[in-house]
């Protein structure tokens, strides 16, 4: 095929490149193969044949270019979507559900953060502090924070009375300060990989009361342990 008018030819090629961009490699093979077979059969090409092949070569090159550009754009778009999805998943994994660990509306704690908790409540809290059955991975509170009064794994902010800042609460749940029961819930759902304890229940109340005294001991203040 040949054209006397170069502008008409280029307009046609433009339409072909848009419609057939993704079939360009096949077209190139077909055109190239057909031309080669024709040349082999005839042994030589006329001047008109050479001109036709030049036209076809230009068409093939334009179509291949359109195909390459379209493929590169599609690949770049796919990579961008994959990166955005990966970032979104990573952010989702770094954030916890604050409703699991934050005091619910209408909740009233059955322990005191002023250090006025009954000895039996503290004794029960100490039992639970060492209880690995509260977790799903074999951990207890003592696994991370020490036993027999050897307090460890606390930041300097733990020297402050409740409510105070806790790095895990800030980083994973967006909470600036936490009460003792909220800190207990955070330890339950994060490092101990368990369900939060019942708000106002015996286990959460006892553990929170016990942690109030641990905080006092860590800060070097009088405590009931």
C-alpha cells in the first residue's frame, strides 16, 4: 500500500496506532514475514515494491512505538497502584483498634488510681500478672515486665502516676495518655495477642489495681506490694 499524500498517510497511521497498539508485534511479524517471502519468491523487488516495503516498515515502526509507550504507561500505573496498596496495608498493620483498649462511654472503674485498693484485689491482680493463660502466645505480663519486684520494660514515663503517656498506646492506638486499665488492655491485645478483658470485670479490675502499685514501686514511692 502507498499513498501520494503524506498527511493522509500519517493520519491513517495515527488511527491504526491507537486501535492496534497492543497487536503491533504480531503485525510486525506478519508484515516482515510477508515481505521476506515475497522477496524470496520473486528474487528481486521493483522500485515500487521497495517503496511499498518502506511504507510498511514505517507503519510497523510507528505501531511498535505506540505499543511500547502504551505498555510502559500501563506498567508504571500498575506499579504505582501496587505501591499505594502496600503502603495502605502497612499503615493498617501499624494501627490498632482504639475501641478495644479505650474506656467505653459510661464505664466507671472499680479500682482506684490513688492507691487505695483492697489487699485481696492486689493479690488477685498479682496472680493474673503471672498467668500465661490470658494470652494466646504463652506470654504473661511478667514475661515483658519482670517478676519478683524486678520491674523492667517500662519507659521513663511510667514514673508518672496514671493516667500517663505510654509509647505503645501513642504509636499503635494514637492515645496521648492512658489509665491503668487501658494500659492493661493494650498489653492484652498487642504483645499478648488476646482479646481485651471485660470492662469492669474481675480480671481487668484486679490487674489494673495491681499495676497502680507496680507504678508506685517503679517510681520509688510507697506501695502496697
